[in-house]
């Protein structure tokens, strides 16, 4: 028997006309060997697997017939990902990534596979870095608002960014408590304050707002000799919300119509000191022009 030690009859496959003629419907059941022919295996010619006439004791591991295009990246258990139906992975790609500790969420869920698996054409998938910088180093280096490299930011992108976010702009970075970003400060670009550096910047208002201080004319802060501690009068919501305590500074409380007029209406020529506090000192013309009575 050229087929070796087999347990089925010759006429299961052959007929009496010739050994070379194989019956269209073979009576032999391949599942008897412990290797049922299902999926693509049911369609291939016998000689595709049985290279010679010895049919018994043929190795049945996938890699015995199929070249491992992954070159051992995932071991020899092809069936952990593939089935006899086709070479497509039998796992949902999202399920597979989750099982490997890298769930596809946010923009990762719509990215092309080869955006991360750059050697996909070579069927290399294992050992792809899972740290953000493994794929996003160019984003890190080219970021300008703020400049991550200049600032010496950590390469751990997730300390500020989240994979579930729609883009890089949804940062979760929290400004240090010593200078929490409130009001108008929370709305401006980082580069507005951090023009060249991040560490070691003064948190005094005048360090950023000296030009505002010098250019203010109502009242003229520089001329009046106001202190540069802006927070004495202002908050971080708006410059116009000044809270200058006129009573404490001059012993002249602003009440009634005095509350709504501009400073220069009384402080003519930017004079701030030695002004009269009696009504006649400012309202002499109104007094002289009054006719009723």
C-alpha cells in the first residue's frame, strides 16, 4: 500500500478502471483522521497537503502547511486569530485591541491600521509601541501653543490629553494652583503669557500687563503714581470691573451720580492729590448758572 498504514478501503477512493482515477464522490471521511475538512480545506486538492502518497501521520499544525508570515510574532497557534474559513482575523479588531491593553477609543477608533502599524505591509503587528510618543512624537515636537519641547513637558501625553478626546485641543492640563486660570486668563492662548518660556515666570500682574498700566488714561495710572499691584483694584474677569476704594484713598465717598462719571471729570489734567472735596470746588459753574431758584 503506497499510502502507508491507513484503515480505509481502496475502493473508498479508487475504482477498477485505474489507480489514477479518483472517484468524484470519495467515500472516505477525512474527519476520521481527527482533521475534518471544513472551510477552505474542503476546496483544495489532496496533493496540496499530501505531497506524496503517504497519507498517514501527516502533521496537522497550521504552520506545517502554511508559511508564518508573522515570523513567530504571535507564536504558532494560528487558530487563536484565524479560522479555516479565511485568513481574516476571527476577532473584532476593537475586541482584539482591548484584550491587548490598548482599547481603540476616540480618534484611535477611526484611524487607519497602518497609521500605527507602519509595517503592516510586512505583516508585522507585534511590538508596536503603546506609549503615545511612539506614534505622536512629531506632534509633540511641532506643538507651538504651548511649545512642548521648549517647556520641557513630559512625554506622557495622557498627563494632559485623553485618547477619548476629539482632538489635541481638549487638554486636561491644570495650571498650578499658585496661578489658577480664571476669568479672562482662562480664555487666552498660552503663548500670550508664555512667549518664550514656561518655568520661572513671575505671577505678578504687571509682569504681563505693564503696557496696559502705562497706557491707561482714565485715570492715568503712571501719572497718578498708582501701585503696580493691579489686583488692588482689578480682578481677572475684566479691567473695567475696578474696585478702587475712593473713600479709603481720599476720604471722599463716591455716591449717587459720582459713581457713574469718569475719573477725569473731577481729576482734570490728571491731578489726583489736593483736590477740594466740597461741592463748590467742582460744581462752581453749575452754582453760578442756576436760575430756579
